[in-house]
């Protein structure tokens, strides 16, 4: 049995296979309609979510399977003091696979120790979000045609943004990648992420506080929301929340084939006027998330 806790649990070869499978699902959805008949996916969401949970549920439904779960820790026995381990031990008797989101870093590792069925980390605190990264990689492959030789700008809350941490880890294994890390001083990429992936792999990178100064170099700009729920005080959040706003003026300085990505939800960091720019990919990105999760469910359930 295999889990997906961290994007590094997958080799580059396995990621390529998942991307190829997702493309095949997009091209031939009918072939997959009954692949998970009689299988159940449990979504255990101890933290808010729209895309991740609903795309997991839609993915399982499109494979002919069923879904059960909760979308709010407040409606689960967590409020009575049940541990994650106990919840998972019980749910692994009801379902075939679990997608779990939790505010505590490392919770999915603990869950995996108590589970008889595959566990997928659907986001753990400010740590990791591997299925968002699979979504991002599929988006890059579909929209840019490659996963190498790219200058990737990561902009916003690089400290608490778990999607950024997983994406940096994943892209650091490809060749010809350059990262441009754009954030306020207080929200810089954690040094453990920089050391373990960027520096360890000798990846070229640049750090800046100005999006405007660097946007013309980028093949991809990956915007992120300032992660209010991870701040220790509201004042700091209010001061930093509008650090970057990508608007038509900034887009006019970017390459014609740059793509704009965002894991969503967006707050203010991309002006609505950018939505009609053909380089805006974030809604397409959310759609790709369903297909790559279908591919992942098939892989973890070992369905041919
Ligand atoms: C992200 C997350 O939950 O980390 N959302 C998502 O899954 N698409 C990004 C965010 O909440 O800012």
C-alpha cells in the first residue's frame, strides 16, 4: 500500500506516469467511468477547503465510486477530543482510500501509521500540499509543454504557503529551473525549504521584494494568498495582505507567453481584470486538479 504524504514520495517517473494518465483521462473520460465502482473515498477535512475537497469528490464520482466524509472538524468527533489516529483507524474500516486535510503539520504521517488504507495528504498546516503540486505540474505541462527550462516566479506568502513548499521541492528535480522568490521580508521561503531543495540541487534562484522588477523574466508567475489563518496576530496580516497585486499594468510588462497560476482561493492578489487575459491559467488549473486526482486515486488503489 502506498500513501501520498509528501510530493517527494513520488519519483519523477511516477509523476510523469500520473501526468500521462491524467491526459488520457481528459482525452477518453468514458474509459474511466466505472474504474472505481464499489470503491469509497473518505474526505476528512479538519480545515476549510473548496477546490481540494470538491475536486477529490468529483474525481471519485467520475471514476464511478462513492464518497463520504466531513468538511468541518466541528461536525466530527474531533470536537469531543478524538485523536486523528483514532478517527483514521475507524474510517479505514469504512472506506478504501482517505484524503485528509489538517491544520497540524505532520498529521497525515500520524494518520498513515494507523491506517490500513492509502492516505493522501490534502494539506497539512503550513507544511505541504502534494496534490496541489500534482495539479500545478499538470497545468505547467499542459500550458507550457514542458517541466524543465523554466523561470518560475513564486510571489506572496512563501513562508506559510504550503503549495509553494511542495512545488519548490518538485520542480527542484527538473533541469534548467530558475526560481525567483518574491515576498516581503517577513514572508520569505523558510530556510529548510531553500536548503533541502534549492541549494541541495544547485538550482539557480533570486530573492526580491518587487514583482514589478522581475516580471519580464518570468515564464510562470505563481501568485499566492497571504495565509491569514497561520498568522500570530491580525495586525501583521493587515499590514502584509496586499503586498502584491497583479494587475493589467504589471501584466503589460510580462512575456507574451508567461502564464499566471494561483492555487486559489484568491483574495486581492490578482485583479479581476487579469481574468480575461489569455495568460491567466488559474481557473484552468483548478479544473486540471480533478483529472490528476483521478489519476492518483487509480494509482493508489492499484486499479488497472
Ligand atoms: C491552497 C491551500 O489550501 O493551501 N488552496 C488549495 O488547496 N487550492 C492555497 C490557499 O489556501 O491559499
